[in-house]
């Protein structure tokens, strides 16, 4: 099924409004989800909407909660999300950090207790669009662990994403954004919905046997585990996200003394936002960075590769293609969206449109 982005955005906003979300906040969330699909990250796109509706109905997600500053020491700011809808809450918090970095040269933002904030690259892009460099360390809590640390075969963490974004004058920012697990749980969900295998090295059964079948993660009692990407390197970054995004920013990690029965995905994020102007010569920084990026892009491609890409290039390519051709949605995901809509009184005619 192929759906045009604007119509999909309107539909999701309507569903979220009927679930109890203020229109402006529903629109922010819907635009974020559809943008994730447009940029090729279906794992963090519209397939998340049914979970949001379910969490709102359970009372765990407070759809209209605002970002609240609870601690302010100039360059260090702590913001509580009040278990609000993550996309508008995180946008509000990052806006505060951008303004403070413009004033002081740098801001270290701790965002805690926000329900799922979606694709972290969105907030890197938000900073880069304002000329700011940013780094984001995020942990995920609120449910049991599902990712083993490097060298282990017991779960200890969740997917703990990391992002770093570098602004470019023309707007084609360098945006590095990834889960520290081999793949995000959302990508596992997409593969499961489509009935497709996942990449080798992403999943391991409790026995230690590797598997590529996503059903082993979602079905049965003895479920498989995700592994960190890049062996000890990804495993190390996974732990840093837990300590910086979780222990420092959120004061909520996956250790067994914390609440694992909350019933909704909660993100805590440490974001460091830097104004290049504070270093004295933005033009020199931009010129040197562009020269280096040109040098990287001029690399002869390896066999089977059409060209060398920068972080952010795949998203721009997907955005161009899907903006023109529409967003593909698998039938199982579409059925879940329809069920979520029905649960809040959004009728079939909205889907027919």
C-alpha cells in the first residue's frame, strides 16, 4: 500500500486528537512520524501510532503535558517531560537548549520522563537548522530489557540511540543517528509485520544460537535477544547512553531496582548543544568542514557501491523518492493503525480518503 504523506499526516493527527491530544500537539507528532517514514526510518514512523493510542488509553502517556524546567544552572538545564507525548515535549526542550546555547555558547540539556520521543535525528536536525552542533545520548526504560551487552546472552538494556548532527550552510546537514543495538526494535517490528528475516548478527536465542527470524523476538516465552552493533564498540556506546542519558539525565536506568512495569516506552536524553560561533570563527569551521566532506565524497567507491555517502545522505535520498512516490505501508501495520483509529472513534471514511 502506498500513501501520500500529507494525507497520512492528516489521518494520524486526527487519530491522536480523538485519543485526547490537543490539535497542535497531535500535528507535531503526526508530522514527526510521517517524516521518519519519508526519510526511510519506518521503524520510527507511523507504525508507532497504535502504541501511542494504547498508552494514552492506559493513562501512562499524558498527551498534553509540557516540558517543564526543573533545574537551571545556566549552561546546564534539566527538563521534565511529565510523561507527555514525546515529539512535542522533546521539541520544546531542545528549543530551550538552542536558545541557551545561542546565549552562552553551549547548553547541556537533560530531558527526563518523556514518553517515546521518536527518531532522535529529528532533534539533531532541529539544532542544525539553527546553526548548532549537537550530540544526543538516549536511553529507553519503562519495560524489561531486550538487548544483551557485548559478550553476554542475558538482556540488560534496550536500544539506547545516539545522534550527532553538524550543520552545513546549504542545509544538507551531517546527521549520524543510530540505535546502539544491531537494529532498532522498530526495525524488528517492521520485519515481523512483513514476514521478512533480519540481518545476520542482530538476534541471538537464549541458548546462544544466532537467528534471523524476528518471530523469535515477538512470540513465545523464551524470546530471542538483540545484540549491540559493532561488537565491543557498539556495546561500549550502548553503556554510555545508559549512564549519560539514563543515570545522569534521567536518573532512571535499566538496573533491576528501577520501574520496569511502567507500561510505556520512556526516553531520557542528555543533549549537548554547541554554538560554533562561540569558537570565534564559524566561517573558518565551515570552510574546513566542507573541504573535508568534499574529500570524503570524492573517495573511489568500493565494488558494489555507487558512491560514498555522508551521514544524512540516505535520508535525503529516501525523502526525495518517497515525497514523489508516496510512503509504503505494509498491510499488518495498516491494520493496526485502523484498529487504533476505531478504538478512538475515527471512522472508515477517513481511511477511504
